[in-house]
């Protein structure tokens, strides 16, 4: 498929939307996120690609409050809202440690969490990420970091499935 045809296809499915899984759709029409990213940069340049990403993220609600809701993969109703405060498009090589999908670029995000509800603590009560952090003791920081990494992994995958762009969380 050619780039311009793919853009018309995206418009026809009201890209990005939360009902279409772009990865599944891309397999169906045989046009991968890798090809899409490469063609974006070739056809629009870095500035145009950055604008395209901005528009895509804004349409999903990622760039403002309340953010983009992601249901976490724990089967208990846990969720987070991601708000991207700013981002940079980072071109990557195929062997970059951050680039397991071998994409031409990643989108490094400065972010904050919006509303959230995670099951936490001995009572398995649903609280926000911020409230859970307040309860973390010094001996539990490693477990906390693991939990945040798991949440970030779920969020990265969901954003990738919806947009074709892999985000990387700025520390």
C-alpha cells in the first residue's frame, strides 16, 4: 500500500480511535507501523511528522486533562489516565535498547498521571497512584518501581496499538 492510500484509509476509520486496533488493521492491509513511520518522515519530514504525532495524541486526549484512559491488564478493573505534557521524536537505530519493535523512531514523553484506580495494599482497596505512593515504605521502593514499570508497559502497548507510535517514558 502506498503512503497516501494509507492516510486515506486512516481518515476513513477516523484514526485514531479507541475502537480500532491499528496493529490488527495494519496486518490486514499489509502496511506495518514501521513502514508508516518511515513514510511519515520521508514524506512530511521531522517537523511534519512531529505535527502529525501532536494531532494524533491530541485527538486521543493524551495532550490534555483528563488524558487517555488505559485499562490495565490485571483483570481487576485497574486503570490509569495518561497525560502527555510534551514529547520529542527520537530517531533510533535498529539495535537501540529502547527499540524492541525496531521502529524508525520512538516518542519520548514527559508525562503525568491523571485519574487512576489501582488495587493496592493489604486491604486490596482501590486508590489512586498518588495515594498508593504515599503508602510506600522505604523497603518497598523496588516493588513500587516494578509496579510503575508494569503500568508503563501496559500504557505503551495501548498507545502503540491505537496510534502506531511507541512512547518511551522520560524518567
